[in-house]
C-alpha cells in the first residue's frame, strides 16, 4: 500500500509541475470467488495460493503490522476497528435482508446500458 501511495504521490507531483498525465497500473488479488456460488476455485487456483495471499500478502494486515512495529498504532486499536467494521457489515446485512422487495415497476430504475 505504501508503494502505491509513493508512486501516486510522485506522479501527482510530476503532473502538477506540468509533466502531463500518467498511468499507474496496480495489480490486485480477488480474495474470494466471482460470486456467492464460486466456492470451489481449485480449477483455477490452489488452496495454498489463496492461503498465501490471505496470510502473507493481505495489504490491510501488512499495513497494520507495519504501523504497530513502527509504534504508530497498537494492536488494540486495530482489533477495535475490525470489530466496529464487522458490526457495521452485520448490521447492513440484517437491514438488507429485512428490507422489503422493491415494486416490479422499478426493475429498470437507475439501469444505464
């Protein structure tokens, strides 16, 4: 994450100095399947690969560990933040499940294609 920030910062500085536009390509990794039914992904990647990315390459975990080791933050703060986010997600899911279905007349509302 820090490398992306540093690269973007340099490109913005260059653009503001009159250097013109730039392109920053970032590669990411989809930690889950394409959809809820994409449970068995073994036909296109191994469990070891998924475990490696979840354990060793997770940018949020790595940033948290770096900030903790630098003394900028502590583990308790990240634990608290993670619990807060989990609660918000669970509350949002409960709200969505409890919400009434929209009227069928709205099927094309806000669809632009």
